[in-house]
C-alpha cells in the first residue's frame, strides 16, 4: 500500500511540474507560435472583405488597438501588412516590412502600444505607424476610412512587392 501511495505522489508531482512549466511557457509567450492563426484565419475571423481592387477591414476589428496582421498574394508572392487603431484614435496601415530589414522577411510584432521589428528590435509607437517612412519604420500604406471599413487598395500593397520573397515553383 505504501508503494502505491509513493507512486501516486511521484506521478502527482510530475503532473504538477508539467502544469507549472506549461503555464510559465504560455505566460512567457513561448507557445505563441504554436497557438497563432495564419493571416488568412485572422482576416476571416475579423470579417475582412477582399474586392477585386481593395481590402476592406471592419473598423470594429481594429478598435481594440491590437494590430491585425494580414497577407495578400500577388504575382507569386505573399505580401504581408498590418492595420491597427492607434492610441490617438487614427486607423493606420503599413507593410509588415521596412526599408532596412525587409530582406530577412521577419516583419514586426506588437507589444502593447509599440510595433517591434523582429530583426533589429527597434520600436515604433502606434501613432507613428503609416506616417513615417524610411529606416526601420514599417513602410506606410495609403488607406482611407469608407463607411465602417478601413480600405487599402491592393495596388498600394503590391507596389512594394519587392519587399517580399517570391514563392518557389
């Protein structure tokens, strides 16, 4: 009987240890890569509508201030971009690439009110996104608010397709 109790305590301790490790990994963001949706899944969940010449993002999908990372296929390349509502209330959009680090295809991530370059670590406050061009700033995209949507012309995204690697056939 004592042996079974000891085995139970050991197994219970191992399970508790695994739970602690998983909880710590989730809070540290280590498992984020496994839990993230693709840009297409985020677009669908957010209600993004693509027309022949534009991408229409519902403003309500951006109202939280959380960046919505999206992609568009153009002439054999996957083009990445993002949109957000900045802390000053403006709706903004930029390529998920910059003039300096784009060759690494690493883009940006959002940490609170900042966009952070995944290559060099430079940070950019949300109210500068889509306004400042050059250096490691996210490359701005022209956009307009029409009705309840932030509208980005596909041509505006595609004109910088050179920032993204062509798919291999």
